[in-house]
């Protein structure tokens, strides 16, 4: 029986044994429920943020349906099959990243997409899923905690795709992909002296990175973070308007569809990177707290799945996916609130997106596959 076809006998006999439909489909209800609530609320916010444009909402709904199907399919595979396929996925991902500067499609001054005719996608988004799978697969070949040579191999695996993404240029995505791999390294039980040493090296590298790695627009984002008022009508405009929208919402907000900053076009990218500013203006602080509660439930369930995984590979992958999801949320909210530089990270499952939504749902499908393995063994 193939890894995918493990669902077949359960579909025919599972319900007769008293199993629920979600169990038959290997879907974790405690993860699925907050995801559904988040997606439904996100569509309502997007409708307002996009200026009540139904076309944008329908395209988002299409992306979400594709993402849900990807999650459903990913949940059907056994965890061990991801371990076997990870090297193949990694090689294909690196080859696609190499192809981006050669035959990729450019937009807004960056070349980050590959076009297959009717479909255009970002290979860098796919690496967000592949990276933790590959690093965890590498560690499973050796005893844990890893030795220096094993750590070196893991770091090479992390920084090859991260370096390819930097040259697109897409520093924000590169850092997030590197983080997804570094989380696996952290969870593998690496010694603390290595962690503190890596932090010291990172701090020491800030100066050279500023001089030789960062482009001028990236440096300007950091300067704007420190003093947005220095260029109110230029580089500081985005963050000033987003903070204005957040503050004007107060506790209760102005009401759905009643926001002024986004509807009067003061707030840039209101339906993508800055959508939480729209939510804060229209639903107030209590709306933001509800959103944080939903994200917290998703993150809590991800950690629960990691702790109860039946294999070291499952624990590493589930923990890394969950930590990476947390970073997405934290970076977007920190960026919009003015405590982090603007790096173009969307708010997960709320901001408008295509490839990012599909890859996020795909990662949740892998989490559900890990959770399903736990339930099968328990039964």
C-alpha cells in the first residue's frame, strides 16, 4: 500500500468503526477549527481593505481553496514519506531558485517569480516548507545532539537557498527561510555554547553586512525605523500612516467598512502587508486581541503536535513549522507597529496572497500528518 493510499481502507470502513470524518481524512480538529475561523475573518477584513472589491476577495478565496486541497493531500502521507522525499524536494527547490535570475519574471524591481504560462509562483515560498524537512532529514542520519561536522552540514543546507534568495533580492524571505532551518538546528539539542557563539558571530557581522550586503533601500528602511519622522512624505509615510490607523481604532474600532486610512488611500498596501492596520482601525484593540488569540491557539496546537510526535523527525519538523509560523506573525505585526523594519512579510492567512497561502496550508497539512501518525499509533 502506498503512503498516500493509506486513506483508502479507512474511507470504506472507518466510519463503521465509529471514527469521525476528520479522523478518516487525517485532519486535526483542534488545528482545523482556528484555521477556519482565521480564514473566514481574514476574508471579511480583506473585503474592507481591498475597497469592497469582490474580485480580490474571490481570487483570495480561490487561493484558499487550492491551499486547503494542498493541506488535505499533504495530511494523507505518512511522516516517513516526507523524510524520504525531502532531498528530492530540496534539490528541485534549489534548481528553481537558480532558474529565477535566468528565466524568472520580475515585478516592482525584483525578479522572484517563475511563470508556467497560466501559473506564476515564487520558488522561495516553497522553500519555507522544504527547508525544515531537509534539515530534519539530515539530522536523522546521525545521533543527536549533533556534532560539529553535522552542524556544519546543516548550516550549508540552510545558507545555500538563503543566499540564492538574497540575490533576487528578497532579504526578508531569505531570513525567514534561514530561520526555518535554524529552528530545526535549535530543536535538535545543539549545545548552548554553539548557540551563544553563533549569536556573537551574527552581532559581529552586522557592521560588514551594513557596508557590503545591504542595498541602499534596505538601509533606508532601517533608518526609517529609527526615525520615521525624518521623511514624512517619503520613506516614513508607510509606517506613519499604519501607526495612525492602529491608534485611531481605539478599543472598539470605527466599525467594519468604516476605516478612513485605508478607504481614503492613506494606508499603502492595505490589503497585503499592512492589513492588520485596517483590522485595528475598524475593530479596535479587541479585534486585534481576538486575532492574537486565534494565532495563539494555532501555535499552541502546533507545539502540542510536536511534543506528541512519534519520531524525532516529526518532532523537529512540527516544532520548526510552528516556530516559523510564529515568526511570520511577529514580524508582520512588528513591522506594521513600527518596531521592526518593513520587509514585506504578509500576515498569515489574512493578507492577500497566492503562493504564500498555498505553502502555509501545505505546512499545516504536514502538521496534521504528524498528528495523524500519533493518533494511529495511539489507537
